[in-house]
C-alpha cells in the first residue's frame, strides 16, 4: 500500500511537472506497472534460489563491467553502456542488486559478527565493481553500489572497532579521492556547499530549487500553480528536481506527508 501510494503521488506530481503532457504521464505509468509486476514476480522466488544465483549474477556483472571498459559505447563523455544490437543498457545497474546479494551469500554460513578475514574478502568484492564503475566515470552509481555492499556488512553486526577504523580510512582517503575526481565532479561538490559562488552557472539549478521550495511556504501554491515549475525557471523539473515541484505546489505540509 505504501509503495502504491508513493507511485500514485509521483504520477500526480509528474503530470504537473511535465507540463500536463499525457504522453509523459502514460510512459511513466507504464514503467510503474512493469516495475510492480517485476516486484511481485521477484517476491515469489525462494531465498534459496536467490542464494544460489548470487555469485553467478555478481561474476556476470563484473565481466560485463570489464566489457564496458574495453568495448563500451561512449555517450556524453562517459563510457557506461553496452550495445548488444537489440538492447542498450548499463551493466552498472545490475551491480546495485548483485553486490548486496553476493555479500549476503558470502556471509550466510560464516560466524557473525564477521571476522577481519571475512571483511577483507568483502572489501575486495565491493571495491572491484565500485572502481570499475567509477572509471566510466559514474561516481554517483559507484557510491550507491558501495553503499549497498556496506549496508549488508553493517547489518551482519559489524563490530564498533571496525566501524571506527573504516571511518578513519575513509577520512584519510578523502584528499586522494579529491585529487582523482574529474573537474565536473569537483564542481558538483563545491556547488553543493556554496551554490551562490556561481549563481548563473553551476549553482543555477540549486538556487532555483531553493526559490521554488521556499516560495511554496507551508501549504504550497496549489496543484499545477507553481510559477518556478510552470514557467520553466526550474531545470529538469520532471526528473532530478521533482522534489522542488512538490515543495512549491504542496508546501512543507505536502513534503512532510509524502
């Protein structure tokens, strides 16, 4: 019921954010229906079958990532896609499911909390796809894949000393990672911290979204009455900045309820 409620709210907002375009609404509604059908089908698969498939899905996903690095299709400056003629897809999407599945498969017959040896094996298993995805470059997806694996390890009962040690390693690695980031990635971080530094360039999207949410006030301007969204001041209003559309039209109350 919760999933259906959020999907319905999303479709309602999308109709407004997409400029009352029925085609956009129907395409998204079709995707929602397919997604729900896949969800129901996947829920019927016994855990033992998922456990048996986990290492193979992971290995297959890593091989596809290697294929992307070697012969992947380049689009908008990034090499993320495999074109099989019939279908064009990003193997990195597979790893969002494969990595946590593989981590759970590896942990399921081992004593918990996991030992240092187990953690080292899991660290390698997580970092291999993460580094391959980061090199495409796709920093956002690589961080999501890393989070999926790390959450499984945390839920397995990771000891406090390992959590503190991991935090120290991450902290020490920040300068190294920063030095290896692409210019546009650094710009995203700096813009996130201070969008006013470049209000008409890199910070424009963030500033417009803040104006939209702020102008919505407590109860919003009303459905399909948001000036930032409807007059196209808000970029990518039907995708990345849909949250700002909700804030402008439904206000703080609408955001809180959603």
